[in-house]
């Protein structure tokens, strides 16, 4: 039953404008039900966001698809994900690139996402517990970057961790009512070009250093 729902979802995503076959195939290969609480398994292949705990959500598949497509990923690329969450977006990215580095500030979310990725034998995702707003300077530069929480702007420290032709996809806005998904492209001049794509609603990026959130 879930497999039939997955096929219908992929067809729906194609009709909505996700035309990159590699992206559609990556989404089709990842079992979304593995990344959500069991009580929501019957909704795994509905095009809707679902709660995953700690005030966080798994994005609706169309948003994952559009963000992934907008990244213009190549098979040899290195990607930084700011906000691992349940690990679903990282799993989709992993099927398209050489390696994904992902930072998550909620320790318990990171533990569960790591377990899911291991169970699915997805071996090209490296995660760490930390402040995603600081990026992962030890692994920079990155070819692509994706933010899974909304920020007023992309922090300069993240911009500085990108390659000369890097692309960043990020939800930008101060509230859930004024957010837009924005595509940032690093130009040969060293400047950044930005293109507003469409309205979205993401949880806000949390600022500042982190404490031990293992019991949250």
C-alpha cells in the first residue's frame, strides 16, 4: 500500500514542476516512513509536513523536491545541510552527491537520524551536534548548502564556507508569514546573486551557542 502511495506522490511531484529525474529517483528511493513516528506512517506519502518532535517537522515532499532541484547538484559535490532534523532531506541529498555534511543542534534528533541513516545503509552522510549557524568550517569549502530552518539572512560565516561557484538554498524571513525560499549563487565577481523562488513556512533557525539539549 505504501509503495503505491509513493508512486502516486512521485507522479504528483512531477506534475507540480519537479522535472529533474535524478531528484525524483532519489525521492523514490528513500522510504519516508522510516523518518517519521509510526503513528504518522499512513501519511508518509501525502504531500504534507509532519511533526518529528522538539517543535520540528519533516518538510512536505514537494518542498524537499523543489529545494533539492534548485541546488543543481552534481555527483562529485560536497553539500552542507544546516539542520539535520529527522535525516530525510540528508538521505535524499545523499543519493545525488559525493558527501553530505549535516549539523543539528538537538542531540536527540541527531541520535535518531543517525540510527535511521545507518539502518538504511546510507554511508555518505556525516553529521555532528552543534550550532548550524556556524556551519562546519573544518570541512569547508562546500559546493552546495541547504538551510532547513528560516533565518533573517544567511550568516556571513556560512557564505564564507562556499566554493567560488557555490549555491545556497535557504528560507528567508522573520516570521512564518513572510518567509520565501531564496536561491543564492556565488558569482565570479565574488558577489552573491539572489533569486526569490516561492513562499514557504519553516521553523526559525535558533541563534547562538547551544547547551546540552539531549533531554529536550
